[in-house]
C-alpha cells in the first residue's frame, strides 16, 4: 500500500494524509516486545553444527569398523527419532523432530556403543535415551542428564557383556562377526590388576590412538578426528572453551602425576588423553548445553570436575573407563555450580569508584 | 574501559549521510500531556481555544513534571484520551493548524547563559518542557538538580547512539556542533561542575571531530571515542566506559558523581535559555527497508505518524512492523494515528520478512544470554522463573537491575521473549515490594494502637 504524500509546499497546511489503498490496520502489522531484531542463530542451527562437527569422528569410526558401525548408527538415529515422535504424540504435543536434537542424541548414542552391538541393544538404548533421559523431564532443555550417556550407562550396567565386547578394527571390510579384543585402557587395567605392568598390556602405540586404529566404542576411537570437530565447534562459537580445556587439563594432570610417581602401574597421560572416550566426552558430551552450567566460571569448574572424576575412576575405580560416569556425576552437580557461580551484578563491585579514579 | 557483555547487531546506519530536513507544517497535531517520566501536567486549554506556536498547553504539577507546548498556532479541536506511542490512549490536546504559525508573545529569552545563575537556568529549562531526548524522557531540570549530598563532579554527554538504524544524534552532532557544546557549557554551569566528558562510538569519528572543533574555550570537555558495541549508550555503561566508575545496583549516575545528558537535550537546553524556546520539536530518523524515502527529520512534537510516513514517501507494501525508537528497545506501533513525541528518536519500518513473530522455544541453557547481559544477570534462569509466574523469586535475581536492552533476547537461539518476561517481572516485583511495605506499615500502626490502648 502506498500513501499519498499529504504535505504541500513549506508553510502551507495541507489535508491530512490519506492512504490510496486500504489504510494500515493493526491486522497488517506485527506488534511484539523489543528487541525487534535477532542475531539469527537458532536451536536447529546449533544442532546441525554439532552434527557437522561429529562427522570426522563418525567417518573415522565407519572406516575402522565398517558395516557394523553403520548398522548401529542407522538403528540408533532411527530409534531416537521414532521415540521422540512417539513421546510427543503420547503427551499430545507438537513433534519436535525438526530441532535435530533427537538426531544428535542418536548419533552420540551410536558413537558410544561397540560396533558389534546387537540390534535390540541399540533400540533399548534409543528408548532409554529419549524416553528416560529426556522426555520424562519435559523434553529438550529440561533434562538434567545427558540423554545419550544415561542410555550408555544404563546399557553398561544392564548388559555388561554385550557392552564390553569390542570389535577389533580391520578397516572398511570389517566383518559383522569380526574378532573381538580389549580396549587399550581395558588391557592396561587388566594387566595391572593381575599384578603385571603397563608395558605388559601390549597397548597400541600413540599413533594408533591418535587415528583410531584401536578397539572401543565405534565413535570414540579417533582422537584426532574428534579433536578436529571439537575445535571447529569452538571456532563456530557453538561451545565455549572452558569445558574441554579444563576436562583435558585436569585428566592429564592427575594421570600425569600418577604416571610420574609409578610409571610401571600407571599409563602415560597421553594414553589417557587419546584413549577411551575422553575426546568424545570432553568435546561433545560434557559440552552439552542443557546439562552443563550457564556461566563461564561454572563451566570451568564443571570441566575440571569431569576431568578429576574421569582420572580417579580410570586409575583407581572398578571400570577401565570413567568418562560417562564422570560427566553424569557432574551433570548432577550443575544446578549447584550454577548457584555458586552466579555472576556479580554490574556495579556490585568491591572496588569503589574513588579507587578506580585513583588507579 | 570496556564493559563486559553486550552485542554487535548489524548497524544499518544508512541515513548517517542525510542532512536534517525540517518537516513541513501539518494540518493537525496531537500533543499528549504526558511525554515525560513523572507527573503529567495540568491542562491549560479547552476545546475551541485559539493557541499560538510555543504557547504552553499544560503546566507542571510538582517538581518532577514539565509542561508541553503548542507546535504551531491554531484551534484546539479537542482535549481527550487519544492514541499514544506507549500503547494505551492518554490525555492529549488536538490542534487544528491555522497555517499562520503565529509565535506566542509570552516567550522570554534570557540571553547568554554565562551571566545567569543556575536557579534561573533550571527554571527556564523546566518551563521549556525539556526532557531527555535519549528516549527515557526524564525531565532534564530534575537531572540537573542533584541533592546537595551527592557530589557531582562530571557531566557526561551521551553521543553514543548505539541503537542500530538511528542517526538523529549523529546528525545533530555534525550540524549543530556549536550549539551542542554551548549546551554542555550551560549544563555544566547549572551543575557547578568543571569537567565534562563526551562519549561517542567509534563509528562516528566525524561527530567527535565536529564537537571538538566547535567546543568553546571556556568549556572544559574531554572527547572519547568508545568501542562500537551495544548498549554503549546505556547510562551506567557509558559512565563505566568513560571513567571507570560503576553505578551501584539500584543507584543513579549521581551516586558516582555523574550526570548524563543526550546531545539533543544539550541543544534544547541552550534554546530554552538563549531564545526562550520550548521543546516543541526534535530530530528523528525515519528509516528501515520498508520506508520509501528515509530521512533525518526535524519533526514538531505531536505530528501524527501517518503524516510523517507520507512525507517520507510512504511505506512499501511489504511493511511488517513500525517501531518508535530503534530495533533493540523501540516500541512496536499498531495505530498509525499516534503522534511523534519528545522521546521519539526514530521511526523504523521493517519489512514482513524482517519482522517475524517468533514462537519462543524451551531454554537450552546455552549461556549465550549470560555472556551477552551487560548487567551481569542470568537471563536464562530469570526467564524460566518469570515464565512460571514465580515473581517473588525474581527480586533475588536482581530483576530491577535489568535495563531491558534486549541483548539477551537478541542472541537467544530459542528466541525466548526474555525482555517481555523481565518487563512484566519488574512490574510484578515492584508490586510485591509495595505490598510488603504497606503490610509492615499497617502492622506497625496496629502495634502502636495496641500499645497505646
């Protein structure tokens, strides 16, 4: 609609402006509270960035474990999407498949499972992740624990045999019924437990740990690929540096001290950094926004706690791997951390302005 | 010094190069009596009265109150509740222009401010109806009257203009630099301070140069180019950026010895004293993708929005939102008959596709709002509390310190209406405080009567 200019030459009063077409009415205009502009990012965008960042680690896993890994991935994603849809249906809410969060949960769950997992194990995991990990709390944003980790730990406790049957990576042609073996951390734990030394465990070299040519959950093996994805997330501004940095630093520190004190029984911190689920956990699971603190100081504490618990469980606990437990425990501490680390309100400074002037 | 938090919205200062143009005289004006924070004045005219340009239409009621004046000469058509930019109809005087634009004989120019005492200057500023033109429209004479126990030593001139799109202050600084700096000197005299600090965002170096050039020798002003970051023009953040002083929560700039004034207000004060001219016009930016010919307009207060849009070539067919003010803090309008008032720094017309109405999703606790909040609040948690109507908890989260700048909602990936929650939350929390105060008072009185009985 165009408005006819209703103004004449300077100083001459004119008729009030009259719209040529229909006048602008409230119906035509949006009236909402400020701000009226937006930075542009939304939840699906964030989830898509996470998926993109997971791609290198995913591809590495598929490369090393072949079709078995692909089967687990497809089952987990399909299972999570179906469960998400069903849960929304059950409580008569609009389906939330389009926010990609169920896809992220599915991919993360798959990456946390052995590539030889039976189909029912993956499906039970999907149902636990979405149903018990997320939907019962009210869906996205309300779950206190990382859904994929809830499922992983549930499966680990309920089906310990299936969850610790690790396929030996043999490249893309790895058969579905391929040979199985131990994870590097598992082998070390077993050797030390039997009174032998770390060296006796015959753990793979650092190069294999870095690229991922080792046994383990199919998405956690390639430290390098996961690190690449994590750094990309950091660069895109999706995650904040505090969690992964504090996580890796504290795990390295504690395992490093133990290693220095007794190298025969404690593996090098590099093995702990590159082996097991640490990279996947530190960059993709602990950084889950919903279940970690909101302040940067809080994230630092959260990351450090994850690192400490991981090291303690790995070195002195019953399980060879502690990343999942560590993150879940720190998830439980998140509300407390948020309480402790509330930022200081502007002006609530100890420093008075007169001191600021003097400085 | 840089404050933490804040955001970097797209600036869209497309009208920065457009000279201020005076809006032609209109057929009718609607002058609301309440255009300032504080008590609305008492109406002095009635239907059928003939008024002259600059004639007072109301008189102040008490100290925190200012009059409004006729923007042109003509006849009072009605005094009634009419559409107001704040949303609900408010008492206003409608004037039908007689086309003569005849000035009022009662104007009383005082001449050179350098020879006048502060009390006389203050009186002239109040009588002229001068309010802060930055948008909050607090009566200027009140800000210029700090209580004796507050030792004010610094006048801060706010030339940040951090809202995207708006360029009115920028143009005033370029085109009326000498008057701005004279106004600064005048306000310094009223306050009895010897130091002034002019803060301008780094995207307007030409404005800073112009003011520096125009600064009279007897006005001791410093000029500081500030980081271009929203909300740099917020009083508290501007003061912190300029001199490192932090206004305490719930406090005012005068608590740290500062008084902040907008550049347009400085000019208005000068005109009020030098020429005896009341505040009946202001500079407003009319801009946005949905306006045909963007302008920096000198508008008489009371000009109906429809006429202003028409003067700017009308709106495009895909107009989706018309905002008074900037995109971060402005108010969406639904009635095109509302008048532009003293606080209208701009009219922003957004297209349909720019003015999407978001359905807020659940908070995913990403912490973007915590990083963005310049006040050090936790908008994510406060939003969840307000959403569940647990307003009595909001006080603990310092909701009253929220400056409603919109940085949190601007970055929220779930598009949650955080500012809306906090506006409501502030009002509800104030009500709760008031209720508590009344109850304690009642209890005290009851205890007193019980004791005497």
